[in-house]
C-alpha cells in the first residue's frame, strides 16, 4: 500500500521559534512550525503531507465532532548531549494507536506510515526539541473521522495528524488524590484500554467535583464494584508495600501505559518483587491508615513519575510519607530520564534516534 509513499513538504515562510522562551515554556500552549496530515479515503491513506501548523477547515457535520470518533497518542522527543533527537519507544505508541483504532472502527495506521511521518516531522522541526534538563518536545498523534454525515455509523473518511509542542522542565508537585467510588471511567467491555477521546471528556466532571473538594486528581476504581483500584487521569498508579511494587493488571479497563511497562521492567531488572494483580481499595486504605505504604505514585508520559502526597477515601484523608524519602520512585525517575536523554546506556533498546 503506502510502504514508500512520499510525504510532500510545504515549509513555513518564517519559523516562529524565536518567540519561544526556553526558560519559561507554558505547558501545551505553543506549537511547533509544522504539522503532519494524511487523509484516509477510498480505503487508503493518501495525500501524506507536512504543512505549516494552521487551523483546519472542517464541515459542521464532521462525524468526529458529533460522535467522538477520535483517538490519540502521547509521546516525547528529547535531545541528547550531542544535540541528536531521541524518541522513547515510539513503536509502542504506533501499536497502541492501532489497538485504540480497532475499538473505534478507525482504520489502521500502518506502523511504517506512523514512523515515517513522525521522523520526517521531528527532523524538520528538530530545533523545537529543547535541550535543557527536563524539557522535551511533546508529540500528539491523533486520528479522527471526517465523514460529513450526522447518521451514526462507522466513518469512511479520516484524518491522521501529528502536532508537536515544546514542554518545559516538568517538576510535578506531589498530588493529592481521591479514590473515586461513585463515578466510573471504564468497565469490562467498554473503551478503557483505548486512548479514545470520549474517555477523557467523561472524566472531567467527576474530576472537577474532586477538585472542588481540594483534590488534584482521582484514582478510578472498577466500574462494577468500586472495590479495586484502576488508574488516575492519564497515569497508571503504583504502590510499594512490604517492599513489593504493586499495580493493577493492564486489563480491558486500564490504559496500558508505556511508562508503566518501563517502570515495571526496570524494577524487575533491579531485582525488585513486582505484583501485577487486582489491588483492592480496602488494602490501600488499610495500608495508608497503618503507614504501610512506602511509596505511591502515578506513571505516565507527561510527568514520568507523579508522587502521590495524600490519598482521600470517603470521609478520610491520609497524608503519606515524605516524598524525598521514597527511594525507588526517585531512582526510577532519574534512571528513565537518563535513558530517554541518552545519558546512560540504553540496555533495553528503548530509544530511537530520529
Ligand atoms: C496515556 C495514558 C496513560 C499513560 O500512558 P503512557 O504511555 O505511559 O503515557 C495512563 N492512563 C491513561 C488513561 C492514559 O490516557
């Protein structure tokens, strides 16, 4: 099909890179000079192109707008000390995009198309990959339905786009999370495992209620019984209790994070005991109450590791131990940063030079 299809490049007249203050980058508000776009029509991806970043023109009847037939990915590019650009496990984003695609009746984006589009775009905008410690270029691929049709049916036309945005040194403040036992994010047979637009739309209201109570984020529980911990916002969650690293299994209701897999892989490599198993709310609440939680943190591309400072459950609020004393999560954060920026040997073959 499109194995060797050519990507047409239409460069910006004038780069806006000079407007970027690398010392002070606002999160996801500034976009790089170029974007990648391809159109799916007549059963294939065509018209592969890189254009100046600019608004799209769409029919008001575009099916993605009405029915949320839309999926996305999230990843980052980093610079190493030689100024070369490194991606972290991009093939895993490509395959996860297609897992999401199948669930939403969106056509597959062949991995070769995904990787070609990504590398061409990042090469062209490589000056947008900041090189200061902790900074990166956030990459947002997405695919959405563009049928001009307000009947509900699988679409026949789609756009695959990639936009990128430089992000600043992301010191994530330790977060206060509330275990949500009323609203649900996902349920067996649903779309929890897909990075599907609607999942995030549906999470906003429960998260807002928790924010009104003073929490930063929710920890979702299973939709059926609310007795098992699932994940948080756009992060998987992990606990260390009795020196064991514990996290919920990546079942159909949990987004299978690439950071999650990376942290588990490093933990096993370091000889740590790892348990991927159902984690009950009761177990976590009891461990929080008795002080048995040694570490608690979220894992995802945005922050890599987001420390959990406190956990709320119903009327109780548990302050956890001091973040600075958490050996594993602090160490795995710097290990991952060092791998992603090429400062230590990439012993798992995770980095990809653009
Ligand atoms: C993207 C995402 C994650 C984290 O995945 P990474 O590949 O580690 O960035 C976790 N949970 C949800 C719901 C997500 O959307």
